[in-house]
C-alpha cells in the first residue's frame, strides 16, 4: 500500500483529533438526499458508532442508482473499498475507489468505473468533499488497512429509509430497487448511536 507525502502530511494534520481511532475498523454511510457522509468507527469493545458526519461538497445526478458509464449519476448500493483502491496521488488531493460496479450492478448490466470519494469541490458521479475532510476520511481508512482490516464497507442510500418514507415512495420508479437496500439500512440503524452534528470536530 503506497504512501505519498500527501498521506504522511494528512496523518500529521488529523492525528491530534483522530489519532486514538487510527487502526480501528471503519465503514462509510452516505445519504444522497441531504448530501451527507457518515464515518463510522468500531470501538475496542466491538461496538460501532458514528464518529463524524460530513457535508458532501459536490455530488452529481439525482436520487436513484447509477446505470451506465457517463450518466454522471452517483450510485446507490453496498460497496467495498480495498487497500488497492486508495489513490495517494489523486489529482483530487486524495481519493479512493468505492468499488462500483458491484456484482449486483453487473448482474443488471450496469456499467461505469472510477467512482471515487475524493477531495475538491467537483463531481461527475463521484462524491467530492473538501481537501480537509478527505484527509480525515482517507487517513482513517488508510490506518485501518495498515492494521490489517481487509476492506471498508460503503453503504450509499438515496435517503433515510424509514418505513414511513418507503411508503411515501411506493410508486417511485426506483422503489423496487430501493427495497433491496432497506434491510441493510435497518441493520445499521439497529446499532446506531446518537449522531454528531454535521462536520463535527
């Protein structure tokens, strides 16, 4: 796993606030409707909690899944970041590939590539955060891999998939697809701790 000077500097920048979480397992949850990214960390007692909630700086497309290369649509579904997915030399400061398309996407004939969570303020299907925010997220993902975590899950939802909201969306063209995401959302909510404010420090 390569480490550029940017990665070394990012670790130094965030160590004071987040150093105690270095090497812990993490996962990421995104809600497209309100442009938020949650960074979750597993504690030594094996419990998960939402450590940070970030406002996404830029995200293209609308609610609904990504279906084809070039549609500039941000995907929805369950993905995994692998150590090889990290890009410490990204033109967007730092970035990592979320793993779109997954096996489910491929089974449906969906196409696309290089869907990233990255720095900066521009997006064409990716999830862009500011450079300062991506340094925090990238560093905790990087440190998790250094501690031999095998992959980092990324869950991407159109909105908070409550029973009431799903009832409201029952005639939406994407409702059948969204039903495949509900169990994952409910499982995560079953161990959800109180949420910090957006961009909480």
